[in-house]
C-alpha cells in the first residue's frame, strides 16, 4: 500500500516483479466497517478497474471523455495495440452507444465489415478502415451524447473496451450556471515560453470529474492541449502542458503560434445510480501576440488588454496636442499677433477722407475745448459717425493771445477727425 486512505483518501498499491500472469485487471474496493461490531456498513468499488497491458499482447485503448460543441465534426479515438511484428487484419468493427459506463450494457450503433462498407449511417464513419477504426461523427447534436464503445474482431479473437468514451456536447453560448474566465490578450517573444491563464467557477456542487482541454482558432478548432498526445495538433505536441488547474503553458514559442486560444472545461456530475451527466464550457478566447524579435521597447504587462492600450495611447495623444496648441498661443501673444489693443481710428480710414483745403470751411478758436470720447467697441457704429474740420495750427501756439493771421507764416492747414456719439 502506498498512501493513507484515511488522511489522503488514496489507496495506491505497488507491485514488484510484475509478470504477464498478474491481473490483467485490478479493482479498488472501499469498505466502511462499524467500529463496534466490525460489520460492513457500506462498500464501494470502481466498475472499470485498471488493466495491465503488456507489449506482447493485443489490446484496445479509448479516452475517458471527448468534449464537443454542437454542429462540429469530431473523432472518438479507438487505438489498437498490436504485438510487434504481428499486425492482424481486422475483419469487423462494432461501435456501441448508450447511457451506461460499461460497454456490455450499451446498444450497437452499427457494425462495419469490409464487405458492407456502403451500408452505414449517414453521419457516422470510420477514419480509415482497417488501419484506423476511430469513429467520426459529423454535425454533432445534443442527442449524440452518451458512452461510445469500440469492439474489433481480428481472426479468431475479439477485443472490446471495458468502458467507453463519454461524449459531451456543449453550446457556443456561455452557460448561466458556470463561468470560464480568460485574459483578453497575452504577449510573448519568439523562442520564449508563455502561460495563458484560465479559471472557472460553478454554482453546482458535487462535481465528480473535471477535464481541461485547449483549442486554437475557435472553440471547435484543433487541440493545442489534450490529455492524450495523439489528439494534439502535430505542431503543439510535446510543447504544451497544464500548470495549476487549467492554465496552458507553451514552450519554445514559434511565429505560427500566434492566434486565439480557447479553454474548454468538461464537468461531470452524478445523475443517478451509476449514471453520469457532463457539460462542456468554453472561454471567450485569449489572443496570443508573438513578437518577431527582441528589438524595441519592452512589452506592456500581459494583463493589459488591447482596449486599455488604445485608451492610454489616445489620452497621451490628446495631452500632447493640448501642449502644442498652448505653446503656439504663447508665441503668438509675445509677438503681438493676438491680444493686441487696437486704436480707435484706423489710419487706413484717414486716407479715404478728402482732406483738400478747398473743401474745408470750418475753423476752431483758441478757446475751444475737447472732450475725449472713449472708444467703445461693443456699441454699434452709426452712419455718419465720423466728422472732420480744418484746423489752423497757428492759432494754438502757446502765448499768442491775438488771432492775427497776417503776422503768421503761411502754413498748411490740418484736418482733425473726431468720432461723434449720440447721447440717448
């Protein structure tokens, strides 16, 4: 015995010096005794058992479960191990389906013989009889769920699986009672390793078994990870593994690894005496971005989504634009191009008034007073609001009390302009 059934809930056994006469099947049985009477109160036993397979014997191998999504085409493997140099030719293959986990309790779907290859169900076929007798199901439906068992006949011997492969069919839409969470993006450089996280939660208790699978391209795409290496796409074999409960680890990243990876979770529940029911869930996918080289700025944290990056870049661009505009305004203000106080009378307006002396008849005496009218840009201009008068400059000389034009030198008269405001 290896382990402790009470503390570790394990009852592993170790067999030394194994021979072909041992087994071939071993079953684990747990018995609950009454402490006082030592009578058996309850006992449980695994129905399938564990088989010992030796290289010199012929035997079948099937997967425990295959997840599928409605509408896709899937393959349920049936692997035949032949003794070295003794490959037998198969004469018949039978596939069974039912709700029981023991193949002997399920019904026959069809029997494939070499002489009746044309009389088979429309959606069911074999991969390549007789070399590969795995079952292909096209356009999977929810009614196809169940246990599938493989049985082959080779010469005088008949081999059958003790337990079948459970096919569970899920939907592309997310389930209300379960959640599979994935990060939106992941970044990695060529040649490095990467871990893509996946977590799931369930509101249903008493889960009997959990299976984790990863696909690439779509939820119904090729397997990038599967418990069986034979099911994994050739470019990912021996490069992928699980870390923790459901995280996908890929080593030796290649440029062709760029794509979207989906986490598939298969949950199995007990629905009755020796009856189980499973459901298939999947995440929204994680986009893996592979950098071609290590030249350039460091990558942003893997948990930062592309939408967050876009928001940050947009915010920085807007801030830079504001700084540039402020700098331009400051330069224009210093040069006086903007925010400059304009004069009340533009010199160009003076040129449009005829200042010929022959047309000017009004004169101003030395006792005239002038009122400075402030320039009000907010008031509307009135028609005829600008007047002019001819002014004799000599009459404004300081200290000259008499207005005697005869003693003054002949000078050019000047024109004075004024803005007239109407009092309301």
